[in-house]
């Protein structure tokens, strides 16, 4: 049976991707910190729940043990944004958390599972962001973390050019999920709602999951280097149509 690991599977894009991979016949290992959520998801999709904080060496080693010697798909989805302050008011603790998760945590998981992926001629899908493309006001910490993650993607693809593993990247733009903006603004529902106010049809977690699964299920000789996915209303990171 083909096997997939999805990190950050407890909600949003991760949970939607786990469901869709399971529907495609994969045995899905759902990895996240919130054990109750991933247990419920794993039961729903007949998968496996592994409590895993990707910033922990021990947790990631446990994930690698659970995977074993063969892995067909790794979706590096865990991460997220914190805050929207200008650099002059930067919360460096929040910046450190974003780097630890988006960049170092993702690299930790990739390093640990890479032998199993090479052994299975597998594919890695890194979920970065259009924030990796350029900076925007208030986004320096998140943009830096995601740009760093992209640097790992680009370097890894070059380093493994002669190995039977594919290195792919998806860059979502504006996606409305249950938690992304709420986490960014520490549970402030008004600030979170303002991000999407007036925007007709932002992307959903299912939209991004559909693209991820498409990327992961291309023939073994096909590599989708990078795919940018945005809602029609978002022409660029800084240019979004909002209905009055």
C-alpha cells in the first residue's frame, strides 16, 4: 500500500490533504501536535495518528520510526504565521517560532524521512507561500521563514538531481481556513475576519489540497517544481479585489 505523511494535519490544508490522499487510496500518517484532533482524523480516514512537534528531535525521530523504510509522499505542511507588526516593532520571539517551525522544523522532518522517500522513489511537497516571493508590510518575519524554506527546496532539488525522489513546492496565496488568521492574530476574531473582508471567494483548504494531491500523483518522471495558487480576486500579494 502506498503511504503518505502529512504534517500539520490537525486542521486546515493539512487535514484536507490527508482526507483527499486517503480517498486516493493512500495509507495516511497524520502528524501534528494536537493528538485529539489527529486521532479523530485518522479514525475517520482509516489512517495513523502520530503526535509530533516538528521542532522536537525526539518527536521527529518517532515519526521516522513509525514510517519505517518506505514512504511514497511527504507533505511538509506544518508551519504558520504569527503577527503583522512592522520591523521596527518586531516580536523576535514570534519570528523565532516561525523560523523554528516553517524552516528548521520542515528541514528536520525532511532530513529524517528522506531515506524512506528515496527508497520508495517518492515525492516531497513543500507547502510554502506566496510570502516567499517578496516582502510585504508587517510580514517580514513570515516572509523570511518561508523564503528560507524555499531555499531548502531549491538546494535539495539540486543536491538530489541524480536520486529517484521528486522535490516540489506549492505556494498558496490567500486561503481562508479555520485557524490561519486566528493564529496569526492570537485569537483576535475581528482582525482575522478583516483579512478576508470583502474578498469574493478566497481559496479554501480543499482547493489547495486538490492541487497538492495532483502534484503528488503525477507520473514518476514528472516534477512540478513550483506551483502558485491564488484566488481569482488576488492578482498579486499586495493587490486584492474587495467588494464594498
